[in-house]
C-alpha cells in the first residue's frame, strides 16, 4: 500500500504545495448532500437492491460519483488509477452506495476515460457551468439543480464539446444515467439541455462571452472562456500580460505529461528504465535537462500496473522538481537539511546523489507524509543516508544547534505552477491564501537560515509562478539577513532556466514543464 500512497502523495504534493492548510474545499449549497448515503426521494427505491445495471456505461457512472466525491468530500482529483484499493475496482463500491446500483466492471479503456472525463470536467467547470446555466430554462433551474444531475450534465457537455464524442450517443447515455440514478423527469431535463447544446454546436452558436469591455469585464470573460477563477486571470494579466496569461491557462487546461526518474540509488540507470518502457510499449523521450529522467505523455497506468513504482525502480517526478535538486547540487559526504521534506520527492533524489556518503535530514511537520518518505527511502535503498525528523522547522531550528552544508526549503506555496497536473487546485485556492502563505514562507525562510553553516548554501524553492511567493520573498529575506547573498544558478541548470537575477525559473508556457522557482543563497563565512 505504501507505494500507492506515496505515488498519490508524490503527485499531489510534489505538484501541490498546498499543504499549509487542511484541504479546505468550500462547498456551495448545492453540494451539501451525502454521497455515501443517498437521500431518500432522490433515488428510485428499486436501486437499493444493488443490481448490476448493464445499460449504464461504467465510465459515466464512476465519473459522476467520483466528481461528487471530489466536490463534496475533497477527495483527490486523481490523475492516476490503479487496479485495487482506491482505484476503479474500489470505486464501483462507491457507485453502488451512491447510485444504488452497480455497472459492469471497469476495463482499462473505461478507466482511462474516467481519468480523462473527471480531470477535464473539473478543469472546465466554470466554462461548462456557464453553458449549462445559459441553456437552462431559467436561472433558478441551474442554481437549484441537484448535485448528481449537475455532474451528469457536466459530463455530457464535456464529452460533446471537448472530447467530441458522437453527440446523440452522449445524449442517450447521459439521459439513461439520469433516469436510472435519479428519476424519469431528471432524464427529461438532461435530454432537453443536451439537445439544445447539440443544436448550438451544429450552428456554431455557443453562448459564450466576448472578450470586450473594461479590464474587469475582460477578465471575467477570460475566466469563463478558459475556465479559471477571475482573481487568477487578473493576477496573471497584471504580471504577464493578456497574451501570456491566455497561453498559461491553455497549458493548465492541457493534458498533463509526466516524468519518471530512474532510481540510481538502487542501481537503476535511465537505460534500464528505457528498456522496461520499451517492453511495455510506453512512448517516452529522454529528458533534455536531466540524466536520470524520462518524459512521457501517456502510459503512466501501464507503468503503475507493471509495478515499476512498487518495486522502487523509478519515481514519478517532474523535471522542474528535479532541476531544483540540481540547484542544491548535493555532493557525497555533505550534510543536508530538507526543511519541508515530505513526501520526499526531492529528499530521495538528493539522497541518491550522495553515493552512500553524507546525510539528508528530512524534516516535516506532517507525520503521516514523513512515514511515507521513510518507507519509500527503504524501498529505494537510500535509507542509509536519510534521517527523518518529525518537527515544525521553526521550533526545530530555534532549539537546535545543527549547522549543515546545504539547506533546502521547498516551501508550502500556492501551487500555481502545477495547475495542469492538479485539476481541482484552481478552484480550492483563494486570493486570501496568498497573504497567509507569504507570511509562512518568510517564517520558514528565517528558520531554515539558522541551519546553514557559515559558507553553506540555502536553497528556497516553490512550485509557484507567482513573483510574490518567489523573487519578492527572497528580496525581503535578503533585507532581513545581510549575511546571505544570491549565488547565481547558471552553473547548475541549463541557461534557458536562469532568470536575469540569477534564479531558477521553469515556465510552463516556455519549457512545457510544471512551473517552479528556486533561489540559491550563500551564507558569508
Ligand atoms: C511542498 S511540500 C514539500 C514537498 C517535498 N519537498 C517533496 O519534494 O516531495 C511542503 C511540505 O511542507 C511541510 N510543512 C509545512 N509547514 C511546515 C513547518 N512549519 N515545518 C516543517 N514542515 C512543514 C508540509 O507538511 C509539506 O509536506
């Protein structure tokens, strides 16, 4: 189970630096329904028998229930599935409990569709809801729509507009799902609204906002057209300009690609990994930037099912995160503190570069995630050079005289650089979070700096593209700590990633990687 967990957390945490707060999925009124105990009156009583309904397409039933779970319960918007626990097989149980019937089991193709539909429907939620509400009979119909009905409509709209599935088949299938899972009238409503959509599609007359008017109006239009929160659009338009902001949103809405890191700590070379991928017929290409990394657009399910992660042969790690480790540049024999280490993506990579000599002290406030790090370190055979410390780095550094060669602070952040992988993050993140995060980042930087020995190096990194969490934090830190100065990172990463101030920045739009930032600071001797 450890590998499943670690994989989930690796993806979500490596990509989601949101762990500064508990998952605060704010529910609107429409979502306050239990999904495991469906409401009486909502469902046809005959469904309580949990029969297998062969007429309902499994991927739609599972997608609808998974979307309900994510929106109501804050479940992960998993980009991955694995057969077994927490996966498709298990999800049929949720379908049974929520809808009152099961469908036939999911095949691999269904599972891929579920991943696609769930991820896409979440990403495109604002856009889809705009269209659904525009095509409803009146405004109240949309605002009062029951949660499951709304999910079924979102799925239908997504399938027709974005997946370009044959429209009338989509209408029929979703109508059937609404009738069986809810009631006859719900099916009629799905039928009417989806048919209106098909007509608009045929006449190229989708009721979408035009990009015109003042800045605010344009931001709202862009937010709908590219399905992002308005505050993000306004922020990016201000920082990047409208054209670049649009490109960024298009990237966030595209299918994410993944990278694998061959686990050299266990003696697995990239060539070994490539051989395995060739056998599995998983299309891949070598990373341009990192020797141990391989990039892939599809086929992650096959890698998982073949057990490559479970056996510790490789890890899922974005190259943008790998390049942060290049900025740290760990050398055999050194002592390193990883201040916010769990679930361990960077710790494990740094440990694998120590060739068995030196130590990475992995500190994290979250005990569960730290446990995952420890288990993965064993699996990857780098546990000999990792010690885990369960602590708040702020109290740890206050009460400890430890001084190390290198200190990495991979800070909790907004995760605005990884929205392509974390489909739901854009809807969970609020503008107010930014202020809170900046204060936390300043405190953590102050704490981390206490652990750097004279002449040592402090690396601050985030998976955010927001200057307030990146350059501005460093500028403020340097004012508070004149004994530190910027060590330009040109020697450690390809020139393309070096900013004018000597920082590392991976720009999704330019590099086709997750967004990430790192500053390397040296402490005076
Ligand atoms: C961005 S994630 C780290 C990802 C990790 N570096 C990796 O590469 O897998 C941020 C981590 O900071 C931890 N964290 C947040 N506040 C902390 C604190 N005050 N002290 C130590 N760890 C903290 C969270 O528990 C979370 O695991």
